[in-house]
C-alpha cells in the first residue's frame, strides 16, 4: 500500500501493523517513493546473515587435487633463496 508521508506519520502504528500483516508499505513524498516500511521478518530475510571475515575466509573456494598436493608437498620450514 502507498502512504503519503503525512498520513504515514499520523498513522505510524497502522503502517507498521500493515507491514507485519500485509507486506511492505511504501511511503511517498510529493508523489515520489521515499521509503518502504518492512516487517522485521521481511528485513531479516532480505538482509541475510553476514559472514564474519573468518567465516568468509574459511568458506572460500575449495582446493583442487593438484593444488592440495602442491601445498602438502612443500617442506614444513620455509627456505628462502637469497642472492647476495
């Protein structure tokens, strides 16, 4: 449903209740869409859970067999070839 800003301000509890029961409520300002009131459930579904940096890094792309072999083939201690 569309609400003019002044009507939405005057009936805010009704706007929120309708967002919870009927779905998103659009608020207009001078005839233009200005905002949308969503239920908390709709917002959570749209926003989704954000991963932490650690979760993001740990769920990165899988290693193919060739890459995994290369990683396990390397020695435990790193050596550095340095030319002096």
